[in-house]
C-alpha cells in the first residue's frame, strides 16, 4: 500500500499545479466568447502589419474580432485603480471643460501628432528608431466600423511602455510629454502639448469602453482598457495583430454618439480642428464606383430576343460577321460597387510656419480661400505674414477680404464667431475669442498660432491671461500697418506731385484703386475704430477717406486736405448730411466756395459720431460749417451789424417761441437770404434727424441736446433789405410778421432741420400764393352740392343691394 502512496501523491500534485492555468484560460475564453460575433471580420491587408512579417491567420483574426466586440475588462488582465476620483473627473469633463463633444477627435489627433513629433525628434540622432516599411511612415489613420460602433484612431508615433500606460493614463492631468520636454530642453527645443492628459479622457464623452493598443520600441505590445468606472486594466497583447510601433485607440461608441460613425462628420471635424497638423491624416473612406460585371445567361437571352424583334430580318454578310464577333466577346453591364481607400484629409499646408519670402502669392491666395471658405476667384486685398517674439511668441497670417463679410455691421455688437482662428501648435482652439481683435477689425480673416500660449486643463478654454492682451496689441499694430501699406502702394493714393512718376515707373496696375475698393467695402470699420480705440485713434485717422468740395468725385485723406489748406486757415471744415448732392447745394457752403475753401462732405450716419471723438488732427480742430463758431478770414460783416441792429432785435423777439437764441448777420451766406445755425455744442440738423429715427430714443434728452438755434441773415440779399425797411416803417404790421415767420420756416427746412408744425408752414405758403395771385385772403372753399351727395348715396345703396338680388335669383 505504501508503494502506491508516494506515486499517487506526486500524481495529484501535478494535477493541482495545472488546474490554476487551465482555470484562467477557461475563464478568459469564456469572457471572449460571450461577445463573439457570428461573422468574423477580415483584417485589411498591410493595416498594422509588421514589415516582412507573416500574414494574418484565422486565429489572429478571430481573437481580434473578439477583442473589438467586447465591452468588459479581460479577466486575465492586470487591474489598476485610477489615482483620482473618476466620477468627479467625468463630472468636470462633461459639465465644465467641454461645451461640445466634437472636440474629442481634436484631442486624440493632437495627442497622436505629439507622439509622432517625439519619434521624429528622436530619429534625428537615431535613424533606425523609425524602423522600415509602413512602420517608418509618420501618419495618422482614422477608421470606423459601423456594425460594431467602433471608431479607431491610430498613429505610428513613439508608443508607450507598460510603465507609460500606468503613469500617463492612470493619473489625471499627468502628461508624459511635459516630462519629455523637460528632459530634452537641455539638448533641443521641443515644444509639445502633451501626449495624454485630461484631453484623452474626453473620449468618454462619446464612448463607454475604450481600448488603447500601444507598442514602444523598448517594450512589448500592450492593451490598456477602461470603462471609466474607477479602474483600468493592462495586459500583454497576444490577440490583436502586431502594430509595429505606435498607438491605436478604439472607441466603443455610445448609442447616442452614432453620428461619429458618419465619415462626412469625421471629415468635417478634421477640417475644422486639425487641418494644419504637421502629419498626414488619412480616413478609411468609402465611395461608389461603376464596375462592369458579366451578364447572366437569362438576361443575355432576353436581350438577344429583344434585339431580334427589332432587327426586322434585314441582315447582310457584314452584319453576320459583326454578330459573330459580338458572340465571342462576353457581355457585361455596369453596376455600382462600394470600395474603400485611404483618403487624405489635411492637404492644406501650414504656410505660416514658413519664411514669408518663400511663400508665393498663389499659395497665399489658395490658403486664404481655404481659411475663409471663399470659393470665388478674387484674391484678398492685402495680407500680412509675421512672427512675434518676446514675452509671448506666435506666428500669424492676416488677410483683408476683397468684400465685406455678410451682415458684418448688422451683427457688429453681437458677433457669434470671428474669422480669426486661434491655434496652439497647429491645433485649432477657438474662433470665438473677443480678446484677440477689437470689434472694428472683425472683418479680417486669418489665424494665430502660438507655442507659448498658456492653457488650462482643457485646450478648449484659455485662461484670462495677459498674454492675450499682448497678442491683441501686436495684431492691431500689424493689421493697421497692413491697411496703411495697402494705401501707400495704391498709385491713386499718391500725392499729385508723385502721381506722374508712379504712373511712369509702374508696369503693373493691379494695385491701382485697391484702397478705394477697401474703403467702399470696409471703410465704416475704420470710422468705428476711431470711435472705440482711443490708443490708435491717430493712426486710424490717417486711414480715413472722404469726398470734399474739391476732390471731384475721388477720395482724399486728411493729410492731403491739410496740404491744400489756405494760408491762415486754422480749422478743418466739414459738413454732414444724407447725400453729396444735398451738401453741395447747401447754403452753408456759399461763402466758403466763393473764397476757395475746401470742405469735407460726410454722408455716412456714423460720421456724426466720428467727429465727436476725432476733434482734432495734426493740431487742426474740426469745425462744422453748419454750427456756430465758423470764422472766415477777410469778412467785413461787422460794419453791417449796426445798420441791421433794429431788424435783428425785432426778429429775435418775434421768434422767441421758436427756440431761436439769436438773430445775427451771417458770414457764411452769399446767395441765400438766411440760414438756421445750430449751437456749437448741440446737435447738428443731420444729427437731430438721426436721433429722432432711433426706436428707443429719449425725447427728453433730445430736447436738451438740440440746444438753441441762431438765425443768420444775409444783409446783401434784397428780401432782407426790404424786410428791414418794412420793419422800420411799422414793426407791428401783421403781414410783415407773417412774412418774417415764413422766411424763418423756409430757412429752417433748407438748413436740414425738421419742422415742428408742417401744417402751419403749408398754410403760410398757401397764403403767400393767394397774395401773389391777388386772391382775397378770406376767400372760402366752395361747399359741395347736396344733390351730388344724394346721387352718390343712392348709387352706393344700389351697389350694396345687388348681391342680395343675385342670391335670390340663385335660390329660385
């Protein structure tokens, strides 16, 4: 019995030693088979294959299919706990950091780009690190599986070791790249965002189970998996196809995230967020193509019968020969077939990273059309490509569009998006920043790309940082320099002395009239800038353009106006109104034109606000010629004041109820009898009209800002001379008072003011017409005859009763 005891014990020990491994294998296989699909997918040729490796066998394909279809952690994997509370993390990510789910793809592509940057940097000193064949290709691939609801993003970057997986994906906001940058700063300048951090966890916005398959040159291929439930698992990868080097992230999408299985949606997201990534981004995209396939025998016989029935028996020897040849060729038909191929999504290069001297005009034009989504053939009016250095380093390209954006001024104070995009290391961040450009420069198209811009835990939200103020200041300066250069290079903007030289020396007239085109489209933005931007007001004033009484339909600048000012002229004269034609015929310009003074004609409503902020330029003050304070050199009106003193005093008393502060001799009239002038600090007639048209205008404020008015008379005009004689003869004559009131109301309307009582003015005009026609002022209007009125009522009654009669006839 003892002889059997020892062998039996040894036999049992061997059995027990084998049981744990078998149990684990049975458990793992059970987990795999629980979600195994019926149809096993076929692995695409060369996708993730090791160069010169063996082809994928059926067992590998089966294990990979099982891996991709599962949504539970493998029992055989090594389990770990996250170092932060995942429930709190998810709450922060979903509710705080990311306002839309689309950015998950941006984060993953950015991480993939950083991993590729790492391996490329290391390959500078060790070329063999890239490997051979497909593994050496530095690219990003996106693939989707609609049936299994899986989205895969793969890169051939540096990959991660098991330790990297635990450290980078197990610790919240831990960036492996940040440590890598610190390590490499001594030997080189490597600026990377970070391979994995909080950005990686944005995948759980759209996925409920995530797999990360990674292979580092110094370690084996591993799989990291998690459901974001507080734990993750890592296991050596023996079921997926070897990927050579790099990382593949598989997102098992939630049911509500099905839109991300649409290839057009993915294309749009890549174009929006990652268009300028340094590395090519490919999408495994489907398309339909026409393919010829053999025709079935049944279909072929039907076609033969049809052809025989239509031939009508007229066959020749040549037709028989052709028929014999046709019978030798197999008959085919065209059908639609769906094919798949890798499609490049980011073919537009980041030209702002290049030296501006190396970029051609055609490249700038193409880049502008891509950035602005402008499909016309027009090129931008101007562009500026520069690099800023200092506390904040960034590169930028700014474009002046050939046409004002749609609804630019209608949405001026409520812009939703800007045409200036902010990038960080070629990754799109946002186009909804109010701090990068002031509102008046929102028409600019372009981008800013910074390597040093500080970020908080999400790329989507920038901190309120002084760096943005620095960037804004530099962008404004460069933008204004670009616009000024556009004016300087325009031959039409040259001074009169230099214009001939420019025309003779210039062989290319493309730049002629470009600034006038800019001004007609976007000039209002410059005016708004003068109102809003105190720091750059003088620089913006140099960009102002307007028409004057001497410009002959062409635009002129303040510098040109000052250069043409008469000797002794201290002020810049201007007049505001609704149109150039109205202003040119204004009585306010009569004396100024005769004395050869130049007057600026402002016809844009915003000009009224402009001159309130731009009160002087080059030590020359602005003077509205329709307001008090106008001084014209050489005027001798002081000698006439005494002789017209009685008239002005009498007229002022008569107009006391019309808010007239004074009646005096005018120095600005030549042909008109009189004009109404606004007070120096009150509203002009044009401004009154603008304010009265406002929907929410304050009538109380209007009465205050309207100010007092003054009636200026022309002592040389015959009407005024005769009125002086009549007043001196009989100041209480009622007809003289009526005439004086009518003259004032006419002058008020001619000066651009709105009459408070149009009915009274019309009555006075009709009374004057009666007098000129020698009609008795008391003549009454004839009354309408009663008979006619009765006939009209009778006909109206007959008309009303006719439908009823017709209705009775219809009933009968």
